[in-house]
């Protein structure tokens, strides 16, 4: 406990220090120091410290995917009314919409739904089915339906801290996900917190079991990563987990690659 208290003090000092000399290097050093200290904390302690010491206006994003109940429960246990941003593309599985309703009612979530300003039908009329138009088509579709709505949510909700449930073991593209990331300065500074970045599938299972929380309904059918109907496959249909999304052309939609300093 004494070591944990000392870690908290070090974290507070690291965040409080002004950026001097080379601003970018100073920021990188502070963020790295915070990540090193977070490594010795539990996920719940990381959430608690972030809520107590990082800027105001925290939010939690969720795709309501396979293991979404973990982060939703973990964070709302400490801040019940935290805004939960959900990006609705209009092409999600029926099971996903039911899962959203189930967890929203059970956890009393403060759900904030964002979507593209252009309806799915209108997009298809203009561009066709862009998810069938190769990597560039998928990227354009993802920007309009996932990235832009998330950027809008961050602006409109004046977000200072963004909690997300990314884990390093989920995919190769997430292998280096940090506990903390920081972009921008002053009033434009935003933090992103991945409190369960170091969790394994076993950790997720144990947490869900302990708190009697469900996996996504499609989990038992082999869906390990769940997005839109047209670009999501079960593990039973492909050879690798990396191929379960976007036909194997990419694993990420770009939402978690948003440059927080430019939103």
C-alpha cells in the first residue's frame, strides 16, 4: 500500500510539472513515467487515479463488442453517470443493438449515441457499398461512419479524458497500446486511458464471472471482434483472428487512431 501511495504521488507530480525546454520531449517523458507507474496498479486503481487527477469531462467509449461489459462495469462503478459514447453505423448486428439495450438498462448507462450525418441508405446511393471497394473504400466508409462521429462527440462533449477498453492481446495492431496517452496542451489537452491494456482473455473471463456479466450474444458463435454485419466474420469462417474484420485488409477502423490534439 505504501508503494502504491508513492506511485500516486509520483504520477501527480509528473502530470503537474509544466512543459519546459523541448515541449514535445517533456511531454513524452511525463507520459512514459505515468505509464511505468500505472504498470504496478490494478485496473480499478488506474481508473480511480485518472478520474481524480486528469482533466474534467471524462467519457467512456464502447462498441458494445464481445467483452464490452468489462470496461462499462469497471468505469461506471466509480463514476456512474459518465457519458458512454456509442457509435451507431446503422449496420450493426441485431444482437448488438439488443446487447446495448440490455447493458444500458442493467448498468443504468448514460448513453450518448452518435452516427454519421448522412444515412446509410443515402451513402449507398451516393457511393455504393464502399466496404466492397477495397482498402480505400473501407477507409472512406469508416471515416464517415465511425471516425467523424467520434470526433464530433469529443468536441461536443468537450472531452478531457477518454476511457477505452483496448487490450494489447486483442490483435497485433494493439500490441503496443499504452495505459495512458496525452495530446495537445492547455485547454486543448486530452488524455486517453486504457485501464485494461495489459489484461488477457483469462482476466476478462474472470472479471465477467466475478460480476455476473455477459459476453456479447455472438461470442459463443465464434465472433471475437464484432463490428458491422458486412465486414465481420466468425472465427469459424476464417483462418486467423486478424481476418475476422474487414476481410483481413485491416484490423482497425481508425476510431482509436484519432489525433486528439486536432479534434
